[in-house]
C-alpha cells in the first residue's frame, strides 16, 4: 500500500485508539480520574500516539527506522501529477505548495471561528452562543490563527523559495523539511479535536490556573502546540542550515536576497524560542496527567511560571510573524519600483536587531501581573528599543518607495497595504509598551485591534501579496489581475473597517473575551461585525480567482512576468526537479534596478565561464543578460542583468 | 569581477555539494545543541523560579529526594558514554574500525542503560509528583532526560549500524575512518557531531545531577 494522506489518517486513527486504550489501562484507577470522570492521560496518550501514527502513515518514519540498520537513503524519483501533493516528498517546491494549502486550511478555519465571534458581538445582549461556547470559539480562533501565522510565510515561501534564491538544488535536510510540514498538519487535526472534547476556554495564551482546571479540550491545546512547535523547530532548523551551507558560489552574505535574511532571522527565533514553549506545554501536560504542580500555587508551583515561559516564546513569536512579512514586501518593492532596495544592509541588520531584542521584552506582558513593579521601566525601555530596528526595516521600504515610478500590480498593492496597516499597528504598539497606557487598556479590544493590525494587517497581507507574486513561478499560471484587484480592495477596506473601530471600543472600555458589552458600543460593534463578514467574503474572491486562473481559464505565465532580477525567476517554469542544471555562479545581488552598469546576477550555465564575462566587461555581460537565449538546456546563461529601464 | 568565483565543472560541483553536506552536518549539530539548550533552560528556569518564589513554602519538603544512587548511575552512564565515544572516535580515524565498533557498542549499551535506569528511578520514587515544586521539576527533568538520552543513543546506534554496513565496501580504502569516498566523509562528519552532542549531554547530566542531588 503506497503511503499517502489516507494511510496517514488511518495511522492516526489507529494510533489514537492504541494511545487511548493505553491511557485507560494506566490511569483509569487513579483517584483523580475516578473522582472527576476525566482521564487526561488517555487523551494525551491518544493524541501523541495519533500524531506518531500520522507520521508513520505518511512515511516520515521510514528513513529514521531504516537508519537503525544502517541503510542509505533511497533517492527520490521526480514525480508529476496532483497526487504528489498528498504524499511525503523530498522536493522543496512541492513541500512549499503543500504548505500553502495547509496554512490556508488553518486560515479559513480560524476565519470561520472569527466570524462566529463577530456574529455573537452583533448584539450586546441577544446571544447566539452561550458564554462557554463563545470562549471556546475565541480560544480556537486565536490558537489556530497563531499556529497558522508561525508558519504562514516560513512554511510555504521559505521552503519553496530559499533554495532557489540562494542557488541551491535542495534544502539541507529534505526529509526534515517534509516532516516539518506533515507534523504541522497533524497539529491542525489535534487542535480541531478539542471541539468534540469540550473545547478550552483559556484563549490562545492558555493561562494557568484555568489551564489546569479546564476540560479535556485543553489537552488538545497542549499537545497541539507541542506538535506545531516541533514542526516550527524543524522548519527553522532546516532553513538556517540551508542558508548557511547551501549558498551557491558567489552568494556572499551581502548578496543574499532580503527575503532570505528575513527567513534566517525568523528561523533563529523559531529554533531558539520555541523549545522553551515546548517545555512549558510539556509541563502543562504533566500537570494535567501525572499530577505534577508546576503551575499549581498551592502545591509549590506558580501560575506565573507559565506566564514567563509562555511569553519568553510568545513575544519572539510576534516577530516570527512580523519579520517574514517585511521580508516579502522588501523583496517585491524593488521589482515594482524599478529601484535598488534602499539601505539593504540596514534592513538586514534591522531584522537581526528585532530578533535579538525580542528575547528581552517578554515581561511587558506581565506588567499587570507577576512582575515586581520596579522592573517595569526596564522592560518598557527594552520594548520601546525594539521600535528602532523595526523602524529601520520600515524606512528601508519608505526609502525604496521614495520618488519611485510605482507599478501598481496586485502584489504591489498588498505591499503598500502592509506599510499602511503596520504603521497603525506599530504606532499603537509603541503606546502599549508604555506602562501607563498598557495598564489602562490591558485586556481590552484596543490590544486586540493592535495585534490584528500587525499580524493580519502585516503578515497576512504580505502572504497574499507573495501568493500573487510567486504563483506564476509555482504553478506556471498568472492569477487573474482584475479579480486580484477586487480581492485586494475588498480585503484592504473591510480589514480596516473591521479592526479600526475596535481601537475605539477598546478605549471606551470593552474587554476581550467577554460576550456581553455595554449597549452604547453596539453601533461600532455592528459596523465591525458586518465589515468582518465582507472581509471574510473577500477571501472567497481569492479562492474564485485561484480556481478560475488555475483550472477554468488557465493562462500560461511567462518565465519572468514581473521582470525581476531575482534568481528564482531565472529558472524555467515549471522548475526542474533539481532547480539548476548547473550550480549557478552568483555575481551580484538582485536589486540593481535602473543601474545601466549593473552586473548580471548570476551565471547559470557555467559553459560560458566567468572569464568571458570579465573579459567582455560588465556591459557585454549585461547585454547577454537580457537576451535569455536559453542555450539549449532550458536555462539562460547570464541572467538578471542589464539596463532594463 | 576580479573576485568572482570560478565556474564549477561537473566534478567540482560534486565536491562542492559534498562540502555543503559536511558543512550542513556541522551546523546542524551546533544548532541542535542550541535547541536542546533552550529546552533544558525551561527546566532550569522552572527549577530556579519555583525555588525562589516558593509561594506555599513547598519547594522541597523533607523526604522528597529521588533515589540518589540511581540518579548518579544515570549521570555516570551518560558521562561514560561520552568518554568512550570520545576515546573511540580518534581510533576510527586511525583506521582501527573494529575498536571503534566495540567501543561504540558499549556507548549504545550505556545509553540504553542510563535511559532504563531513569525510567526505573521514576518507579522507585517515595513521593507523589505534585507534592512540591522540586518534585514537579524533577519529574519534568526525568521525562526530558529519557527522551534526550534515547535520542543521543539513537544517533550513535545509527552510526554504528552504518559503519558495519559500510565496512566491507570501504575496507580497501582503510575503512570509514580513512576513506575519501563521499559516504565515508559524511559518516565522519556525523560522527564528529555525535561525539560533540554526547559531550554536551554529559555536561547537562552533571549539571542537573548537581541541581537535584547536591544543591
């Protein structure tokens, strides 16, 4: 039987049943199980065995098991057809596209929960859901979206693009790459399993002691985040190793595409912050199963321990979500402004500045609890400091836009929207870093609006910009421009209509996670709720565009439809299994737009040799760059050069 | 242009990719240690945080020390495995493959023994897991320790199995420790990383042994 998603589902079902049976065998006699009627050991073991069964079923364990007897890895044959998307594969491009579908499943599911929340908030007193159900919806929405956002760009674009951008034929560890995706998807099943188990009402932050007392759905939160966290670590780990070791000759650090810099900075956050959170959810699971007392104050633990461990990961996670968005837009801006990227090195340094500082700000989440008040100014200062490198990154974009002749394509519109949205999200973030404001609006819709402006207004807009931009290279088809613009304008306008009023209702005192509110706030909430439904509908336009452009009326995309100098655009479409027939020799960074004497970006052919480029001088090489002769192997020789403006 | 790298011919490409693979193993090992360190730091933070805060004066009630002898044997098992591994690796590079295979088999045995003793220790506790902060952190430590010891043992066992499988093919070239074939070079890179990781685990074992049984 060939391993695919079907065998994975079968494996997960068998694994869950075995784990559940084992849990009952072990713990059904425990006094706490008998008195409460809940056997968390059975649930946790069921979920863990279910995930293992899923991974065995999809085939990720084949090689680790073969290694036990010293077997060599079996090379994968290139496969075609749609069925490859439902199997484990070692092709980083297929994994990237699998991730796109995967994160969209998370996103649309979380979006449905969001609209359910806004439905409840249509009225201050008439209820569609009970208070428990409302909290479960809020918790599922927040958790699914956070899980999604951690991998929204690093998963799809990181895996698809990084090897192409650095001139590599593969990721460093293709099996780890495949495992990171499939374990990520098992997390989706685990977190959805919370619903039939009674959900959880802690929100995405999972605070103790509510966590310890919650129903069995909480086990899904803990196991789900452990599983997703494992996928995040694997993904980040693989990205770092690939970027450090698999750069083509000539791909110096100063020539690395800015998107790759953002992946590198994000990956360090993923690999170093997530293990701490893994530890936290592991402790939480132990509290709920073997009755330890990590977060139980009365037994020598502390609920603040959770807050510290959670936010040590949780605040870097904010930048895990923000940096890739900036990486995408900074990569696209030069293409659509036909200008070099402004202050490239400052941008790269800013990303690492943000990444480093993000480890020193977590205590600002505890301004209201669990922190010595004398420590507040220190963490207020570190939080405010982080706005400086963030400002660098923002100004790189502004400098690139300055006096540019902008091409208002669909991807570019999404780029510009990010800068608009993030300005609002970022400035409100600076306010929130100050203790007086933080104390005033803590736990209100103001905070909620702020982070939706940074994460949805930033990352999600960048993601869709990236989808429109790179989809021609991924699928060989252009997405419909008119439908894309309709999608953009609906999404942009109604995103702002949905979330901007929530700043106001937050300032007027409306708390988060409470399903009743003051009647005087009904109009603003109604406006926000109705806007959110249109916002949700705007994604149907995207889906319609995708279906129309890929299946109903497919239009073949040119090899380089945006006339980009990026290395990923210089390979033919569809991209060969090994990306590059010959390892490219990188000659310059890909941002020398509008520079008549610019060097070509790379020599893809090898046969012409660099000596001939040098001997003929840059201009001759640049001339060759625009010809794109193909030269028989389907790949142009000297590429991405020339005075194109 | 003067500092542009030379174009690669097919053989140079193969060597370039092999060097990439070796470098990837080197980087991956160091990064893995970073990841594991942050995971252990969650345990260490819990230890010191609960010890310092101690809200219910229940950090470590009398009679809640886990069996010291078993805990010491676990740590010694890991340290012993690291020492034997470090002793054997240079012998492999001198072509003494049989010595390395024997020594590495002992390392695998010590790893399994240490993990087994850690499990056994959990069955011999004289306290309930949730009676104090100390006991909770100890249970958390023990679970992670089992996982990482087994992980390290898995790594060294796969190297052992690989060396045994490669040995006939590489015999003419002096075995996996001396051969210049790609399989042997990648094997040595992995072995170097594995040795490094075992040293790291030995340090961790000693540190937590000190925290739980001495401090």
